[in-house]
C-alpha cells in the first residue's frame, strides 16, 4: 500500500497549457495580498493569462507546484527584457499561503537556478517588494544581493527591491 504522506506531497513540474487559468489566479491573488496591484507591477503583464506560451523551451522554463491536482504555486526563469543576453530573470515565483513554509520555495528556486545555468545564463536578476520579507530572505540564502537600481526594461516600476546573483 502506498504511503499516504508521499502521495499527498506537492510536486514541482513544468507548466502545461491547461495550467494557465490556475497560474493566473495565483499570480493575481498573491500580488493583491502584497498590495502589488495596478500599473507598474507584473500583475498587469500580458503573459499572466498565457504563462505556458510565454516561456519557450529554448531560453526559459516555468514550473508549477501541484498538490492533489491543484496548482498552488509557480515560478520560472527567462531572459531579462532589455538586459544583456547573459542575464536571466526569476519571474513570477508565487505561492498560495497553504503552500508556504514547506521548503518548496527553496526547491523551486534551486530548480530555476539550475535550469538557468544549463541554459548558459551567467547572472540571475529578480524584482520584488520590501514587504515580501520571507521571499527576500530566501533569495539572500541562495546568494542574491540587493541592487541600487533595476536592471533591464521590465516595466515593473512598482517594484522597490532588486536583487541579482552570479550563476558561475
């Protein structure tokens, strides 16, 4: 008989087209929770409703965290818009409250960074908010350092905290 705990454990897998609606809801719910609504935030990005299509396999990856058939978290990497070809961006890494503090953010971040390295990126950049303290703490544990100003041309002028780390 299978172990119940292992069959209920969340899994991380690449996004599929049918995940788009759930991923869009997660992004909107978490960003609203942290007050990141309106112009200047990634909640307004066109890709929010089409995340599967926005992450082509040749230069990016996007994962979902699934538990009992429900997508409860997500995140990925892709080239930094308006940045050097060597720089990728950690994008839209969000978890619903019931998924937080389970170590899954650490697992997902490690997967994203490993994939960024395998795709040949030399630097990973991210944008976040000062009030996302748990996320910033996780990023620091992995080696991300704060920046004085944003990189690239993401259009996310509402973000007030920028970080980057070398991948090599």
